[in-house]
C-alpha cells in the first residue's frame, strides 16, 4: 500500500512520521518552496490529543526533542477587561499539562528524517481514480496531478492541504468554508528583562484575553523554551537542524472586520508598523499597560488573517481519497484546537491504515476513520464557532 499525502503541514507530517514508523509506504507533496515560507501564527498550544498523537508518531529521540523545546505555561485561560480588571478564569482540562510550542520548531521536528519522502514546490491541482468509477477496492489506484505537469500514483490519497484544499473542492464540492466576520493580526514580542515587566504573572498562563468594547481583544500567550534550542538538539538529536528562536510572547489583536478602518486588501498591503499604529488608535482608551504591550510588538512579525470556518456536512460515501485537518474541518481559532484536531486525525487515520495493512478492507478502515473525524472534528468546529460567537462576535455557523 502506498499512501500519498498532499500538504506538509502539521497533520500531513504527523501522519507521515507515524506511517514511516509503522513501515507503510508514504510520500508527502507540499506546494510551498521551503518549510519556512508562510505566515501561520507563532505559538501553538498542544493539548492531550495533540500530545498523544505526537508521542505515537515521533521516533523517541524526536519526541524527547519536542518535549525539550516545549514550554509549560500556567494551565489557565484568563480573561481581563480592557482596564486589566480580571473577569474570569477557565481551568485547564484534567490530564497532562498543556504545552506551548513554537510552530516553526514543531514543523522542523516533524520534518526531521523525512527528507526522502517530502517534496517541496509541488502544487496539487486535482486527482483521478482508475478505474474512474472505483471506490477503495484493492484494484483502484489514485493519481494526484501537480501544477508542474508531474503525477504520483498510489492506493490512498490523503488531503492534508489545509483550509483551501483543492482535493476537498473536487471530492466534496458542496462542503463550504465561510467568513467568520473576524479579522486577526498576529505578531510577537521578544521576552527580555524590559518586556517581561509588562506582563503580569497571570499572563504567563496558556492564554490571556484582554477584551474591550465591540468584542475587540488582545490575546497574549508565552512561548518559553525550557533550555536554549541548540542545547536541546545537542542532548537529544544532534543531527536535527532547528532554527534558533528566543523566548517570546505572542500578541494578537482581533475584531470584527467592519470595526476596522481598513479593508482586507488594505490590511494585506500595510506594513507591520502601520498595522501596529492602527491597533494603537483602536485601543486608545485601554489601560496604558495594554498600549505599552502593543507598542512592543515587533513590526516585522505582524501579519493579518481573515478568519474562516468550515460548515459541518453529513458523511459522504467513502473512497480511497480521504481528508484530514483543516482540509475538512477548518475552525475558528476561538477554541484553540485546530492544530490539535489535525494531529488527532493523523493518529486516527494512521490507526485505520495500519488495520488496512493487516487485512481490514481498506474502504472499511477509511470509513472508520471518517466516521470518527466527522464526529469529533465537526464537534470542535461547532464548539469553536459557539465560543467565537459568544466572546468575539463571530458570525453564527450557517444552518443550511
Ligand atoms: C494565523 C493562525 C494562527 C493559528 N493559531 C493556532 C493555535 O494557536 N492553536 C491551534 O490549535 N491552531 C491554530 N491555528 C490553526 C492551525 O494552524 C490549523 O488548524 C492547523 O495548522 C491545521 O493543520 P493541517 O495540517 O490540516 O493544515 P496546515 O497546517 O494548514 O497545512 C496544510 C499544508 O498544505 C499545503 N498545501 C495547500 N494547498 C496545497 C496544494 N494544492 N498542493 C500541495 N500542498 C498544498 C500548505 O502549503 C500547507 O503546508 C492557527 C491558524 C492560523 C492561520
């Protein structure tokens, strides 16, 4: 069995690591020219699902390196008003402590040891099944097509190609991704003796939201490495190459698009310094310390994002083409679990493919996986949309 994975994001790479460990043939095809090409946020909070998936996917030395580069923030989520008056606190779920990791560091760890199976600069444009009306039978083959005219053929095709998935558009043209109405600017503040003083102890928890009028909010969350990255690499996996990253605080600003003075196109054309100045205008009456925090935003790190969500759909007939992560259940960041759900998919799909490799009919194994992800994945989409609606003014999910 050969598994083709489109997309070397968190979900696709976690799946590839696990399949490689399990001895299942896999290749990954990524559109970006390099692993450090895109702005997709800085900090990721890894919950019990994400942790479990990574522990089973990574070889022991990479798992130890992951733990050695993962910060352990305070376990709570803290909500303050714009004058920094505490409003409420949410305790972490029982279980292992949540981790705060740097996205690029995690992606580099996930890429380690996969040089021979991950190809960059390959933009998938679609797929075909041979014979053309086949579902997942032992005789069907799936061919993925790429923009450079090349193709790759295998037995299973996994769409791990994120929120704009071309494979989802072809396989499930009725599945919709809609605007949440929210816009968010992401950036970071390097943590040093001077900037640390801006943040109260509370702000070193998993996530702190400072919420002001019109549901505008500043979100802060720490990424603190337990030891310098190069030291962690030397101790656990000297052959791995990780970029040096210093401790930082992620800082984001979110608000409904109509409350911004600029259009989406204008936001994408603005420099980091201009975006920061715009936010400082919008939070003019907020607590002076919040304004000082925003003033420390590294302009080079700031980028805007239009937040979108998938709309849950009913189960579809299973074929040898399946989907994971944002390709099927992109969600509002209000739940903070998009990446964790993609990692959980990778673990669940790897289990299913292992069973197929040991005799379970492929279509049955893939249906088991799809039944599971439709259940927990769309539950996460709904919960994130509800949170986003209640706290950030996100559009409710369309009902039809
Ligand atoms: C700014 C931002 C901040 C976020 N912060 C958090 C957070 O703090 N916590 C959290 O849990 N989640 C967060 N998320 C959500 C999280 O990033 C996603 O849920 C997660 O990355 C999904 O993983 P994935 O593997 O499904 O998709 P992705 O990680 O998006 O990977 C998809 C990959 O497919 C590639 N690709 C796309 N199209 C093609 C094609 N046609 N051919 C080949 N390759 C293709 C892409 O280049 C990409 O590498 C954030 C998202 C954004 C945008």
